[in-house]
């Protein structure tokens, strides 16, 4: 009963109970919604840049290093990569914390960085509704003083897009990007950093030794790609146009100048079928050389050895092949004359530049062996333990100087800078790095060198130029040329120890020319040496092939061993083909029918120029049977033949193998030998003696018969049988005794007693 009473309730109590249940249910729903929704806003505000739906890209920041009274303009674009439309959006600027480390400066700009600092509220730009996939440009300008920076240095400058999306009704940062702001409104109070920027004019190999068979030796290019680089907007044209007004040191491969100079005249381009067509780059080649001559006027020009030989490959592989290092000396000598002739300036040729500035002791030895006493290295090869970046020049012994370029600045313009965001960030990083270097030791005057990649693209060159121009007012840097940088007083705290051979980077070693490559190069050189000694105009062959051999050692072949091997093979094959144009004409077998005769040999000269200094030698395999005059000189005008005659003497009958071969004045064989057989059928003196003896016996026998017949006739005329001399016993007509064995018969035939005449050669 008690249990029934506890469960029984009045209508009013039931209503209260249901009210309590409904309240509890509503509170639970509210709590559940709170658990889902309340943390959502903090999570969105804390999300990383990589998860933000909007991509922000900073295209320009001008000026790169503003002054107090400048107007700063930041422009770029925003792109909605998310799935929701962005509304109520705007782009704002945020000045972040100061950067004091060069490492931190390199890391600034990472997409994973979060928004830092407060937004400069009155300088924003509203963005229209941004659907998924849509992009909008922005540009914000403000007085530099509104940045509210009180201390000189390098700062993070953030650009963020804030707005709303359908999944979050509140405003939040949906995209963020960072760049660097270098703030040094006035000149530094301490020492300025002396800055040297190398401006390389280097290209891949474009010219072989192949020419047309004419007096002008019209060059044949494998393609016309270089014309595109020289044309307006081309890579090389941009480098010259940009470098003209910059405080730089030109670093030039003379091979590029020689190649472009060849294009200013008539040239041909080889097609896929082997046929050649006229080149079309004469006009742009002439224009480019004229622009370069004007651009380098008054600037220092450093000429690399002709062809830009790979010093590391020579040191690690080439020095083991005899004669390889001699090419470096020749390339250095040719560099000076080439630049002086084409540009009209005297270049510095005492600088060597190994690939990426990576050096070891063997590279230093090779680099300085041809007269270069300054080696351009890099700080990631010469590693310092100082807390600052020391002066570039280092004394490394034997009167040589290592000019150690700053690795961070030298590599700062690599990569794909076609995208505006990457381009802008590279410029800002470079400018920031120069100020950070100065602030490391503001009271020490230091010389810093920047050695960028050898062949910068057009966009990379534009970024390099923008970075240099940003320093044009010399607030903390002072431009100097490479010669002055090399002569600067070395820092005693800097590392002057040349790295050992084991320190050379593996990634670079894998790209080097092999020992086999240098052996092939020396084979071509040996062929050229053996060919030039017979030429009356050696320069027509030595100049193009000597240059081609230097090109075979170029750094431009790194990472492209297949094309490098094909280039070497093409040069050797073409040279060998020229040597084969001077040859002996093949000869058929010869018959000699006398004691002596003349054997003519024909030498063909298919070259346009004359040849001399050759001797043609005939060698008999059996001198006891056939003797031959051993040697005859050969001198032939271009495009003609020469018949060389050799006297022979036959001693015995039979076949004799004779070898004809050309030799140089030094006794070296030239070309292939010609072998033929001489069949000797001459009559020897013993045979003639036997024949003469037989003829004499016949004459004597005939004379005896004649005398006997005369006597018999005389006795018959006496008319008396039995008279003296007519009897049978005396052998008269009445003598009927039989003939004695051995009596000679009557000579009724005719006999030629003259000796055989001299034999004659039977030719094919």
C-alpha cells in the first residue's frame, strides 16, 4: 500500500514533474550544443596557416627599404581555396617582432607562420564577396611613419585576410602571408658594409668546330637557340640591360663572346636531316654585342678561362690524364685576347670560379696553376666559427687568396622566381640580409661578396637587380668591385684553412666529367696535333678545334653526361674526317718485266688548303728480289693530286708485297697504308749469259759446216776421182760413209741476239 501511495500523484504534481523534465531536457540540449559550438571559435582562430582556406600572396613591397617620409605600398592577391564563400572580408597589415638572426630571416615567409602583431586598423582594403576558387587583387598604401616602428632593424610584416564563412559566423583570420620589412631610415652610425655583386654572363655551349667547306669557314651551329637568348626579352639580353646601370662586377665566359661574334656574320644551322639552313640571328647578335660594349664601359670585367672549364672535374679526374691541365693555361691566355678584341676592355684573368664556390685543396692547386691567384669560394665551403660574417678575402698560402662569397646571399635568388610572391620575398630577404650582416659587427668594416648562380634566368636576374637597386642610396652598404674585395685586409678570425679533398659535396662530385671524358678529349688533341703539322694554314683548323676542345671541359656539361659525350664524339668524328681527306689512292697489283722500272703513287689532297711536310715511303717485303727508292717528299695544293714516282730494281723473279705509307716530318705515320703486289718477271744476268753461250755455239757450228762444204766443193771441181782431198776418206762427194753422231745439223732458222729491253709497269 505504501508503494502504491508513493506512485500515485495528483494532476498538479504530474504537471510539475513534466515541467521539470522539460527543463532538464532543454538544459541538456543547450549543454550539448555548447559542447559542440563553443570551442569552435577558438579552434578557428588558432588554426595554422596551412589549414586556412584563403591563400595570401605578397607581390610587391615598395620601397624595399623605406625611409621615414616614404609611402609604403604593399600589393598582392588573395585566393579562396576553401569550400565556403568568404564575406565581410578585408586585407590588413601587421608589423611583427624584430628579427635579429639571419636564420630567422631565411625562415620568414613560411606558409606555416601564424598572424603576429596587431592590425594597422586604418589602413585596410575591403574585399568583395569571395566565392570558392575566386581571386582578388589588393594594394594598400600608407605613410611609412604609420608603421609605428621606433627601432632600426628587420621586422616581420604580415598581410592577412579576415572575414566570415558560412561555417563560422564570426570574423576570423582566413589567410596570412609574411614578408620582411627592412627599416633603416637613415645611414648607419657605424661602418658600412662593402658589397661586391658578381654579374655572370655565361651560357651553355652553342658552337662546335664544324664549318662549311668554303674559304670563309662559315660556322655551323647545331641549333639557333642562342638567338632567342639574345633577342629582346631573352635571358642574356635582360642580363645586359639590367646590369648596365648597376654597381656590379661582370664575370664573362669569353666563349660566349666568340660565339655571338660568329653569329654577327653569315652562319648556318644544322637540321635534323643533316642539311644546313641560314642562321637568322645576325641582327640580334650585333645589337647584343653593341649593348654589352656600352654596359661594361667603366666597370670591372673578369674573364673566366675560355669555355668556363670545370675546375673541380680537372682536379678530381683530369689531372690523371697527361696533357689535360695544359688546356687550362691555353684557355686563360685565349680569354684575355678574346674579351679585349670583342669588347675593347682589358679584363682581369687572375680569378678562378669553381662550381658553386665549392673547393678543396686539389681544386685550389688546379685553379691557381694557370695564373689565377684569386679563387672565388663560398662560405658553405670555407666554414667560419665567428659570430659574424667576416670579410671575404682569405690568405691561403703561396700568394693566393680565397674570395669567400656569402652563401646565404649567393643562393638567395635561386628557385622559380616567376611567381610574384617568390620574387618579392627573394628581394626582401636579400635586402634584410645585408642589414643584418652590417648589424652583426657595426664597428668593423667588412667586405662581403655575392656570387649567384652561373646562369640566372630572366626572372632571377630581375630579382637580383631589384635587390641591388634597393641598396642604391648606400645607407648601410657601399658597392666595390671584385678586385677591391680580393685586396681587402683579411679578418684574422676568419677561417683560412682550405678544406680537404673529402669535404667536397657528393651531389657536385656526381656531376663531374669522368676520367674517360678527359681521355677522349686528349685523343682529339692528339689527332689535332698530328694533323696540323702538315697544313700550310694551320690556324684554319687549330683555332676552331682548339676552341671546341676547351668547350668539351665546360662546367655547362654538369649533370648532362649524355650530351657532353655526344659533343666530344662529334668533334672527334669531324676532325678525323678532315684528316682522311689527305690520303693515298689505292693501287692494284703491278707487273715488272725488266731489271728496272718506275712505280708511280698518287696522293690526294681534298682540303681547301695546301699540305706539306709529308713523305711517302715505299717498303719492299723482299729486298733481295725487289729494291725500291725508300722516300719521296709530298707537297700538294688544296684540292689537287700529286703523282710520286719511285725507281725500282729487280733482282729475281716472283711476287713481292710492297707497302706505301705517308709519314710526317717527325716520323709519325699519317693515314692508312696502301699494300699492293709487284710481280717481277725480269731476265737475270745468269740467264743472259747462258743464252749468249748457246748462240755462240750455234754460230761456231754453222761456221764449221760452211768451211767443210767449201772444201768439198773445191775438191769436186778438180775432176779427178781419187785426187787429193776427193776420196771417200777425205769426205768428198764420193764419201758415202754415214754421218757421225754429234755432227751439227744445218742452221736453217733465224736467231735474235739482242737482249730484252727494260720492263714497263702495268697499271690498273
